[in-house]
């Protein structure tokens, strides 16, 4: 994984470049120690399968476009004193 300098070419703050294969391999080392119930076992196995596929280069991880910012009304001015 490579931590960027906080700004990418588009000027977005806090952007981090991540190698998905390296990130998945990193996550896989902790999964065996994660507690889970019998009911969670199927989801645990699916998560493990996806991480192994990503780490093995069998999955292409595509960036998604960020949602447009929500329009927020400005705060109301304080009442007169």
C-alpha cells in the first residue's frame, strides 16, 4: 500500500493510493483471529474467498465515482438578543 501525500492530481484531500492485492493480503492475515459465530461462518467464508481472489489478482477492483455533494441549507441566523 502506498499512502499518498494527501492530495491527488484532482485536488481531492486525503486521497490514499492502495494496491488492492496488497491490502487484501494484509487483511487475510487477521481473519483467522476474528471471532465469529456459527451463523456468521458463511459470511466469513465469503469474505475470505473475496480477499483471496483480490490478493491473487483474479479480481479487478475499479474505483467508483464519488456521489455529488448534498445540498445543505445554510444555518439560520441566531435570534436577536
